């Protein structure tokens, strides 16, 4: 049963499934492979020091794909809601589809694909204008650049901001994440006592979040259903 009242302080946790309908493969949906490599073997500091060209190729290809796709109806509904209620998105996704749909309040836990970061002491973060990052690229201080992504084995600095946001929500929606990657997955269990948690995922039955209301459907279908329920669209 969905909560009747429209939330006042909504937090939406999104994962790769949120962007699946835009044509971006999920991690575990595609068997988690890239060029035969496990994503976990490409997206690490060790891979970066061992074979930076391979890592740059991996992220350049993902950027090229990202620039070729558009936000889906689910992204657009969340952006529309932001104009009508207090909505904060916390995403594991590194794509910019929430922002391209018009969402302003988006916290990226695992970094951003369209940004680069300096390997120098100041760790400058810069927005990229195109898909390609090259070994010869330099930051303003002359240091090489790396993708602005949180790799496996690296700490997730924005978790400290994410916990209080979830704890203060009066409704939490979890969309398109298999809840297998920690610490991000922990957020799905941090809603306050009695706060409704809604899971939107075609495989929602398989995700064990105690007391959650399940919408076993795609991101767009689930958000369209909630939009009709709360706004009578
Ligand atoms: N709508 C909603 N959910 C969907 C859809 C869809 N159209 N298609 C697939 N899903 C669901 C799948 O059922 C699965 O539960 O999305 C989830 C995707 O899970 P993962 O591929 O594991 O992605 P995610 O949970 O975001 O991965 C977490 O792992 O590889 C790392 O850093 C990477 O941020 C990523 C993290």
C-alpha cells in the first residue's frame, strides 16, 4: 500500500537501473563485463597504476555512450517533482541524466563521468566539454588528470552528507539498485522509524529491505504510478 499523503521531504536513492531505460547498461545486468574485463578490475586504483590507457579507454567509451543518450521519463518526473516538493536525489550513478532532466539537488556518491580530477595535491575537479580524456591532459598546476570516479577500494567521501539527509526524510524511494555495493547500499536501511520506504525495481522481490513497499516495475513505470497517486496526473 503506497503512502497516501504527498511527502514533504522526499529522498530518492538511485542506481544503474534508473538509467537503464535511457540505454545505459546496468552493472550486474550485463554480467558486469567490459571487453571481457570484470568492471571491478578496470575501476580500481591498481588498474589505473598498472594500465592507465585501458582505464582511460573504458571511461572514454562510457562518456561517448552517455553523450548519445537522453534522460528517460523517470528522470523527468523526479525533476518535475523538485518544483513541487522538497526532493533530494542521492545517486550511485556517475551519469549526468538527472541533471540533464532538470534536477538540481543531486548528490553523486560514486563520482561524475563528465568531470576529471587532478592527480596533484589540490585535486582540482573540472567539468569536461567532450568525451575524451587523454594521458597528456593536465590540470592548471600541471598534474595529470584521472576520471572523477570513486573506484572500488576507495573511500566514499560524500557518505557523511548522505546519512543525515536520509535520516531526516519523511519518505524514501529506492530505484534501480541491487543494493550490493557498500557503503552506499546502507542508506536504504537508514530511514527513520515509521518512514515509508518504496522500492522500484523489476526485481524488487529479491531485494531484502524490511517493511519496504515494493513496486516490481521499471523506474519510469514506478514513478509514473507514484506521480498519478500523489499528483493525480
Ligand atoms: N528500472 C528500474 N530498475 C532496473 C531497471 C529499470 N528499467 N533495469 C534493471 N533494474 C535494476 C536491476 O534489477 C538491479 O536491481 O537495477 C539494478 C541494477 O543493479 P546494479 O547493476 O548492481 O547497479 P547498482 O546497484 O547501481 O551498482 C552499484 O556498483 O559497479 C558499481 O559503482 C558502480 O554505482 C555502481 C555500484
